[in-house]
C-alpha cells in the first residue's frame, strides 16, 4: 500500500531559472516529489515557500548526483549556458554537464522512467523559408550557443540505447519571471516598440506555461522515448501581430521604430567590444544580432500534437495579458 501511494520523484536542473521554476510549479501541481539541483550561488527567489527539496550540488559533483538520481523517476535537465565568451564555456555548460548527468544515471538508475533534455530551436537553426522547421530537417545552427545545444542533443542520442531520453526544442519563450523578452515590454512602456529590419519576420513565440506543459507531456508519454520534439505555439506570428497583442495588454500605443539590420550589427559590435573589459559575456553580441536579423524562426509542433497530445492552451493575447499583468503587479513595469 505504501508503494502505491509513493510520489513520483522528479529531479530538475536549472530549477531556479525562468523555465525551470515554472516546470517545478507544474510538477508540484501534478503531485510529484520535486528535487531541485542548484549551485550554492543560484537564487532561490522562485522556489521560496514551495514544497521542494533543494540540493546544493554542481552538475559535476558525482557523489551528490548519485545520491539524488539513484531513485529518481524523472530527470528534467533544464540548466544550460546561454552566453559565454568562449566556445569552452558553451561546451562545458551545455555538453559536459549533460554527459555528467547521463553517466551518473547510466551507472546508478537504469530503471528511470524518462530523462527530458531541454534543448533549443537554435540547435536546428532558423527556418530557411516560410515552411516551418520540423524535427527531421537537417540542423543548421548559426551561433555558438546553437551549435553547443546541437552537440548536447547528439550526446544525448548516444545514450538513447541504454536510457529513456527525450529531447524538446523550445523556440523563443516569454512569460512571468522572464528577464529577456521582458526588455521588449520595458521599452514599450517607455513609448517605443522597436522592430528589426524592414522585412516581415515570422517567429514561433511560446508562452512559458504552454512550454512546461509540453515538457511534462514529453516525460510521461509512452511514445516519446528516443524522440525529439519542437514545443511551441500552433500558429506563427510576425512582429506586427506581437506588437498589437502587447498594445492590447498595456492598453496604450507606442511609437514603432524600425531599426536597419546594419544598425543592429553596429550596436552588437559595440556591446561585444566593451564586454572585452568585463568578466561577463555581453547579453547582446554579434551572434545575437545574427539571430535577430533572420526572417523566419518558426517550428512546426505537429509531431508533439500527434504523439504527445500536446495542445497550445493560451492564445498569444492571453499569454501577453497574463505576463504584463504579472510584471505590473510585481513592480517590474
């Protein structure tokens, strides 16, 4: 009887971050025992007061990982490095950490139900035409970050014959607690909506609660072992559609300013130059500029719909309304 009532144990890396903390919330809601693997320097802000176990351990701490993972039912690997000054930084943060985790599980818990690796659409690269990317398309990442996420995927695939691994590739993510796309809202509040280039760009933009639902479905589905899925919206947006949704959420207009691609690169060069004098990598750099000027960043979620039963639960407008209301409530805007 005790065994029947035993909670499923889910271990989450990157649990203190934007996506990771929302995934933790969903796992708690689903009745899981949640263990958060965090470095001592990680903020606990989004985990405070929640029924989770926090383990202070780096992803290369074999003994600590063994203890946590030996009886885990699920492992959600969300942690990663999104900016680094060196190739080695991306490799260590995205590939070597993944290898460390998989080696521990392979040696100590072959009975784990599922390991979900959270990759990125950047591993596949931008869409080459109006046709959205699908999982079987030839990957062509255009940044060091994207290339490191593709290497992470290849490493995960090399363990798929001995471990039940699933890879998910989110596109751009927005929602409560985010600090990246938040800057777009912050600029909008000051009366300006900046748009990159003069061509009509299309993108997949996923609300964080839809994303974590897709990640959860990828974990619990019997069909997902050894598979890769794009998890995003069921429709694609251009920036005029996005700015209209932001306008409705704010209840006010902003001046639209289109910035030529050349200016985007100039700003990126300047930011990258000044980062040379800092220990931290630039948030906006030449590779980020290359991302921004692409015409299509779209992904097709048909495979996730068919195999996982995934469905977009929030419209763009609903997601924007909830996100901007949260930022206002928490005095971010």
